[in-house]
């Protein structure tokens, strides 16, 4: 089966289970939405996160990761785009620092799902 020994496959599956159970930014996103906007928004955010993960898995299955790894120019461009995005997020956070947080509004569950897909 796939040219893997049973021990290698078992080790891989154990590592995947541990990684999937470790909380990360997606878990914090879901918790933040659930506590601020309610259980429904938290559930929809979790579905959005799962949809985003499904897109990543589909891209890997399609071989996109191999193409990116084989092209140093493409990989560098994606890295710089990610860095620029993080800088923009940081500047927005700094601009809003010191201001009181606005009261929670009636954020729709769909907005939480769309945001979750980007996690």
C-alpha cells in the first residue's frame, strides 16, 4: 500500500493525530467568534476553517505544492506576498492600538465562515 511499511504509516498517522489535536490560530479564531458572537457563529467559523483546510488538501493532491517547491521564483513571490499581508495586518493593529474596542455588532454567521476559510 503506497510503498510504506506498516510502522512508517502508523508513525505518520500518530503524528497527524497529534498535530490535528494541537490548538492553533484556527482554534483561537473559532473560540473568539463563539465567545463574542455566539455558538452559531463559532460553529460556522469552524465549518469555514474546515473548508479552508479542504482547499489546501485539494491543492496538495493536485500537485500544487510540488510545483511551488520546484520553482524558486514562485516560492519567493508567495513568501513576499505573505510577508506583505502580515505587515498590512500589523499596521492595522498598530493603528487601532489604544482605542477602545467597539461593542460587538450583529455579525452574521456567514461572515464568520468566510473569515474562517482564510485561517
